[in-house]
C-alpha cells in the first residue's frame, strides 16, 4: 500500500491527555499507522495539564501567532509541536483563554461542561485549519473524532481548501453531540444564513456539531459494527438516527483495539507481579496486593472480587447497579470501584464503602495505575452500560484474565462471547435487558461458575488468548482512507 499522509484531530490522546476511551484510541492509532509506514500528524489542544517539558513541546518556529476572529473578538492562536517517541508529529493549538483550565470537558469545580463549550471547540477547529494553511500541509485524509473536531470538515468544504483531501468523521459516542444556541454561528463564521429546518446547520432549533460532521465528512465511522447499526435506531441514535440512516452508505463500524504495549500482564510497571495465561499465579498475588492497597480484609483473597472502572455517568448503567446493591451485598464478595463523575453517584459509592467497609472499596478519583491493578487483581469486571459504542475496559479485563459481566450492547456484543450460551467458547457473561434483575442474574451466573475453578480458569485463559490488537482495525482504517 502506498504510504498515506494522515492528519488526525482529537480532544484527547494518551499519553498527552486522557479522559476516557477516546484518549486510548487516538493514542494508539497514530502509532499503529506510523508502524505501517504512513505519515501521521496529530492535532490536540494545548491544555494546561499537558506536561510540555516531559514531551518537549515547543512553539512552531517561523509561524507567528495567528489572529482568529471569534464573533468580532480577536483570539490569538499559536501552534506548538513535538515529535512523539514512536515517530509521528504532533501540533498543539494554544490559547490560554480556552485551554488553560483544570478540566478537559468539564469544570472539576462544578462537574459540568464549561459554559463556552461550543466556542472552545469552534476555536480548536479553526486553529487546526489555520495551522494546516500556515504550514501548507496537504494530507490525503483528515480524520476527525467526535463533536469537538466535527467542524474541521465543514471548514475544509466551505473554504474550498485542500481539494485533494478527503475527510473521515468518527463517532466515538453519540450521546455527546455538541448542541448549542444558534448564536454559536457568529463564532463559527459560516452557516448564519443557513439556519433553517433540514439544513445541516439546524437541529431542532439548535446548532449540532455532530450533525455537521456527519453531513460534511466524506466517510463516517463508529467504533464497533453493532453500534454502527444501533445508532440508526431511535433507542440509540439520540435524534440523529434519521440522518445516519440517510447516510448509511458512508457509515461503517470499525472495532477499536487495545494497545498491548501499555495494557499487559508481563513487565507492566503498574503491576506488582507479572503473569501469563500459562502461569496465573501472579494474578492471585496481584489480588492479594490490591486487597492490601485498598485496606480490604485478607479473607477477600478467596472470595470473588468484582471491579468496575468507569466514568460515573448515566450511560454506564450505574442506576441499575445502585438498585441491586443491597442484595448484591448479601453475597460473600468484595466490590472495588474506580471512577469519577456525577456527584450523586460518587456519594452513593462513598456511602456504600462506609456501610460495608469489609466488602466495598470506593476510589473516587482518576488513577491510571490503580486501573491496571484493579484489572489484574479482580476476578470479574462489571460493565452494565445502557449503551456502549465499543468499550475498552472489557477487552483490558479479558486480556488480564478478568471475566466481564456486561450488558449485551454495542461493542460489548462484538467482543464478549456469553459463557452460558456457549460453554465451549464463552469469555464472559452477557445480559440483554437494561434492568436491575437481569444484571443481578448475570452476576449470580458468574459467581456460580467462579466457584467451579477448573471451568472458571478455562474462561479466563480463553479471554487472555483473544486477539484484541489494533493490527486488524488499523488495516481496515487505511483501506477506508485509500478508498
Ligand atoms: P468511555 O470512553 O465511555 O469512558 P471506555 O471503556 O471506552 O469508556 O474507556 C474508558 C477508559 O477510561 C479506559 O481506559 C478506563 O480504564 C479509563 N478510566 C475510566 N475511569 C477511570 C478512572 N477513574 N481512573 C483511571 N482510568 C479510568
């Protein structure tokens, strides 16, 4: 395949900045493409939290600060850059007014999105376009991710620039669309005279960035084949189902992978002990270490330990978990949570940890090291999501020999095989209905099998030997780019 020049734009990419799965995915893809011989340029905002010294991020020489007209006010944009150690280029869009904040999307003080959300992402898209122009980049493809970068294809088409470039828009989560009051059009600078029903710029009286991305991009992808079907239905499409059905010919689902250089059970700096599918003894030692780290009683070592690592958002099925909690606590188990998000959910788990100190450990913070140790130390990982575009934690879990109990939706359907239905090939336990009883039943099914160790061990080993690498998906992306 001829090497391609690929520009990727995203609000997150690990290790520079990560909030959720988007960070993992956009962290891994540029590396994968670079390994395949393609030339990759990644655009991120220069958040205050990015460690510029660690990554050697510096202002781009020969490019002066560029004025950007934001509804009559001039904001200055300055591109910074660095080279990733795996060999691709990064550009960072700098503006202290928009990006020098403590949170990426939400203000940690209020737990809410910043009030100027639409303005910030408009500025980011314009900064990308201005940098592309200033540096005379002429990529084969520009690949945008989620609503924060959805305006990039709009500017490319509306300004008639980059005639030989094609645009891809990837939907990582349709629950977050970027919907704003029409006054945002003054900041966007185009579409003001096109705010009428059925126009790309109008969506039920608002401006919807994700709708714009879908309308303007040459191809649309989402992060699993099942989710690509689901988002064409009213239950999952969040109002965009009609539009996605209309554009079904340019929509495809490409499953995310996981980065085995980071998510590994051997020589992982985050784990006290290494282990493999041939020798699982290190997993039990990691469980014991985790029990000590979290202050749980030593007896927990022989009980099933159920973990959950998640944003505490309604999407993640926290309400059905809360509903079963009293009955769940009647069992001989331990429950370990790592997550942050909605204050009500945080409080609930903090309270549960106080009520059941020997059974529950609630870790209300963002802690990547602990996420590895919970994945390695637990027996079961819970993922009761209402919807799940792809989901990464179930793949990490299986790779770490931890068996997922998950709702049968989106990427969870595409990556987990239910044991009860497929005893010879099962890798986890799935339930269909979004319902507390269904979740409890699935947990009970899992615990029953856990008590039969030889069978449980087979499920663990099957999960560990699955191939969730990026290799296959990166190939499918580049086929799409070539098309
Ligand atoms: P989403 O992108 O919807 O949040 P995914 O399962 O695709 O869900 O990805 C979530 C990513 O964020 C995983 O890498 C997971 O380990 C990580 N994560 C979520 N919450 C935390 C937390 N509190 N601390 C550390 N990592 C977290």
